[in-house]
C-alpha cells in the first residue's frame, strides 16, 4: 500500500473523532460563535501534512500507528481527564472487564498528563503504603501512565486477589522528584461504614462517609434521624478524601439536608439540561447548624453535595478547594474497532458552576496541617475517632477532644460552637 494512502487512512480515524466534536452529522443549527465544520476539515489537512513530514523526514522510520494512537489519546485528554481514546485491543479488553476485581484502594484521575491519586480508602494496601491524595503515579508496572488513557489505568490497577501491583510514585509531600517504586498486594477492598463521633458535650454530630453510595447514604440518613434523640443539635459533615460513589446518590444525600430548591444540574452541548430538585418529603434535617469539611480529595459525588449545601446557604464549607470532577460519558465505537469515551455533559452546582471546571472553593479556606488525621483515623480502624475517647451513652458513639494537628477540623468545630452561642 502506498505511504500516501496509509497516511490518508490514518487521517480518516482522526476525522471521525473531529466530526463528533464539530457536530457535522448532528445538530442542523449552529449557535453563534460555534466552530464551522470546515474548521475541523482544515485541522484534518494539517494533521495529514504533519504525518507526511514525520513519515518522510523524521530521523528514523517512525511507527505511524503508535504516533497516531498517541495523537488521538492526546486529542481526547486535551478536553478533560475522563475523555479517552481506546485502541481496538484496549477497547476489547475494556468491554470484557466486568469490574468487581481486587484492588489496592486508590481512586485515580489524570492531571499533568499522568495518573494522580484523588483519594485513598482507609486501611487499604495503598493507605498502609503511605499513598495519599495528590501523589502522582508515574508508572504501573512497565507502562508509563502518561501513555495510557484513564480507562486503561483504572483497569490496570485491578486484578485477582493476592496479585501484586507494581507502581512508581512521586509523592506530592516528598522533597524528591525521583519516583519511588513500590509493590502492593491487591485485596478485595470494602469501604468502611460511615464514621461517627460527637463533640462539644455530645451536641455536635460528626459524620464521615468514605463513599457516597446507597448504603452509606442510608447510614447518614439513619444517624440524622437519631441525632435529636441522642442530644445532638449541630452537624459536622466530613467530605475530605471522598471521591467515589454515584451522582444520583449524591443528589439524595444533599436532599437529606435541603428541603426545597435546586440541588444540581447536568447539561451538555447536545445533552438536554437536567435539573435535580430537592423533594421536601426526602429531607430529614434542614435546620440544624452545619459545617462541611472538604479538601483536594473531595471529588465527583462529594462535590455535588458540598456545592449544593454551599449554594443553598445550608452549610458553611471549611478546608481546601476540591478536586474538580463531575461529568457524564458516552462511548462511541469507531469502524476499526477502536472507541472514544467522550464527556457529553457536566454537572454543575445550583449557581451554575461546573465542578469539572471550577471545582468547589470553601468559604473558609484552611490548608491541611499535616497527615496526622490519616494516622489518627487509622488507629481507630477507619471508624469513629477513639484516642482518649470515653463512652458517651449515645448509641455507641464517643466523645472526643479534637486532635490539635487537624486545623481544618478544629476550625469547623469553632464555627459550630459560635453558631450555638449565637443561637
């Protein structure tokens, strides 16, 4: 086959993807300012010319399919971390993956071109190895994560129980930029139940779900229904390092605290806007003074909850700016067996700020003081804080003096105490 024909065929695959973006086969009416379809075709011509120069003039004969795969992957990742290009082999493996495998307890996304740890499950192999949010996973085995789509990275982190996972990690807290190699054993990771505690003479109920799914939202609801009986009058919701879960369950969780109004929205270029509204019958506690803790590991469903509570004025947020994630994906299968996983809509807070683009910034910014909170929760097995705790006689929870190193928690409790004094 002539080289020029090979290059043309490779350019066609790019054209298919660009057509998706330009909308040449869909929406008949373009909004003012939308890129014209011919702009996409111009870029295809540019891509073809670049390929010709690579083929003819590069220092050595290039692997054109590899070059093209890299270009397609970069094209998708230039949009957002959740959009991915999968080669035919990758897509076949992706389709065969049924999930539910063993893992090491990390939730990942992509930033700076590499896989990045968003949050870590307490007590998991990753947690015990010292991994934390913000750490960069440079490589999985011999594969550089800069050359992998997010979908494939997540698949590679999974495996059979007892199998080993080799990582090269650059810790964001480390003074060295040299990747640290570590070997972790995959296990069947289960998220711990909602952590609870009480502070300030049992008057503050502390809740920390590590995942926002049906079971954990049910637990939060049960604790809220029992809080008056237990004597608690204020709520401290800890969403730090909470990144896993389901957006529909996040809406349900926000509704526990908000009885009316908009909780979130979902909208895309061709995706009809969907408004998620609070249902009064689903609300449990809409009046107790409330503070929410967030940090860089707060992502996705947890951001939806935090954004709804902040925009509604239901709660004050304390901590750090969240991770910034929240979109809906659709898979487009291409003629050669490859596929495009494309974000087609983004979630936004009631004020219209898209989590993917703006994240959630707390009204009271308090930097993380240290890793002491992780060690503190580890000592109690990921459950309610227990150091120096004494039985409180309120359903098994513990009364606890807040650990001084956790400045964010300390500030949140000060704010709740001030609310009580004002009342």
